[in-house]
């Protein structure tokens, strides 16, 4: 539960920085990029914690996700492919 709440709150903090930069005109300067880097580190920490709690190998999770995305999008992402998933494609 701690990992899930941490992922959500840290993800929200990352999105808040992105929102300020892209919707409110804040600069993509060193300070904001560094802040985003710190939040990504926090997200990664909670993600690894979630993997450990579920007894999952983080590398295996990454590789499985990569295969899923390659099957879904091939070599290039398209909006159409993202909106038209095959049945059972999570």
C-alpha cells in the first residue's frame, strides 16, 4: 500500500512540474529539470518497492512491458494504435 500511495503522490508531483512548465509558462530551466529528476527518482524508488512487495524482478517487468509495447505499436507510436487496442491488450 505504501508503494501504491507513494507512486501516486510522487507521480502527481512530477505532473505538477510538467503542468507549470507547459501550461503556465514556467521555463524548462536547470532548476525545474533538476526538480523533475528528483521526482523521477522518487517514482523509481516506489516502483521498485512495489516490485519487491509483489516478488517481481524489476528487470523482468521492464522487459515484459517492452514486449507488450512493441507488439502494440511496432517501430512507431501512433495515436490510432493507442486508441484501437486489441481485445485483452492491457
